[in-house]
């Protein structure tokens, strides 16, 4: 996986590329920088509102930040999107995560 610096450089060329934004969000999450990850998951969703896994992983970062209500809201929206685009795996994973948050 490219480094944060490499992804940021690529984003200067394609600032609305959902795949690059998602990759950067994932890298921040891996480093435990969950607030920054949430910022980039939000940018991913703005660039591509149907990017199902951005909702899932944003919710994971929100959970890490102890923002449980925000995580639930994010998962609820993600579940709606997954159903809209008929992503069976996304539906299953998001539903399971949401159920686990109580």
C-alpha cells in the first residue's frame, strides 16, 4: 500500500478520486489517527456516495473515538446505500456491525 505522503501527492492530481481518498483514510486509521481517518472517509463519501465500505470503516473509526451514536448513524446510512446498490456482503457486514453496537 502506498504511504500517506504518496497518496497525498496523488490527490493533488486527482483531488476527488474516491479510491485515493479511501486509501488515505485507511492509512490514517491503520496509524490510529481516527479523527483524520473520519475526515477522509467523509471526503470519500462526498466524492462517491455509493462507496459502501467507506461507511463501514468510518463507523469503525468513530467507534474508536468513542462516538458510538455517530457510528450507528453512519452505519444506518451505509446500510441504506448497500441496499440501494445491492451489495449483499456490505449489507451483511454493516448489519452485523450495527447489531454489535447495540
